[in-house]
C-alpha cells in the first residue's frame, strides 16, 4: 500500500474549488487502463482513494493506492519527466504546476510487526479531514458511528490483506463491544459531487478501546490503514480522509 502526495502551486491565495478532488479523479481515471477501471466498477471495490487539501500557496493531491496494479500505473503517470502540470478544465484554476512529489509505504511486514510486536494504546484522537458519511440500509448517515466506521476500515484492510471486502462479522462485533467514542467535536458539511451533494461531518472524535492488547493492536492497524484509504463513502472522490492526532501534537497545542 502506498500514499502519493502531489504538491502543486496555486495561482492565488483564494480557495480553489470545492469539487477539486472530483475533477482530479476524473483526470486521473482518464489516464489509467480502462479495463482496470471497469473491473473496479464490476466488483464494487476501488483500490484508489483521493483527497485534497490546500494552504495559501499550494494545493496537495493525496492518493491512496491499495494494490500493486494501481500503484504501478499511477507511478508510471507521475514518474514521467514530461508530467509537470495537472490540467483540470472544470476547475476555477485550470492548470496546476507540480512542484513536489512525495510517497510513503505501509507494507504487510510493517503491519504484521504492529500487530504482533507493538503494544498500541487504547486511546486514539481521529481527525476527519474531509467530510465523512456512511451508507446503511440505503440511507446516508452523517454522524460518528463506531460500527459503521470500523466496518468501513475492516473492509479496506481485508481487501488489502485478502483481496476481498468480506469481513469477519464476529470480529466486528467484538470490536464494537470494546470500542466506544468517548468524545467528539464535529460539524456537518456538504460535499459536492457533480450536480449533487452528500452531507458529511468534519472535526474529530476520540476512540477508546477497553479490550485486550490484541484488540488494541488490531484497532491501531485499522486506523493506520485508514490514513491511506479513508473511511465511509466516496473516498475515491475526496470524502472520508482521516488523520491520527498524535499525543505530542495535541499536547503541543494545549501548551500553546
């Protein structure tokens, strides 16, 4: 599994476009193998997640790549020395000059170490970077829900580990018995996709696990994977990005 971050220069300090991740996904898919994209649609499993963030000077496109096939194809696109700009005709800024490319990996070996060797804590502060929502019984849910959140992460991890999104329901039940949301600060936010929108939530929530060390380690690797894949619906179009707030980061802010 790999995350690629493409940093591009902005033409002004103004916010670029609320649909930027959607436009970027369309641009990227147009450069990938059509047969591979068709397989994604047929199976309902998309090993590609995207989200966008920006500051006054730059915009960053974050790509989470879950399998070797999509990693290879995306690398070919961005390793091309002629790939110096990203053209998004539907965006208010049409051309984005690439100024930096970064990548990081999360290997099966590293995940195994974190599960079998490390001793994860039972407390995690999860930042919801882009609007998150879940779909349950045909309806969108836009409030933090432990079961729907963990179920989404388990599907991502199971796909990464076994190539399928079929999860162990007993394990999910066990997680839900021992994991709870102990605090949150969120707000609702619409996420626009083409001519429609999905209402999601942003902010942060705190997960507390009171189970065994094995369960705590499993929760931690789910969250680690989630930083690459996102959680909930429409993660390939920019929704559901998460980051773990490390204790030193939180403590530093508190001291300030």
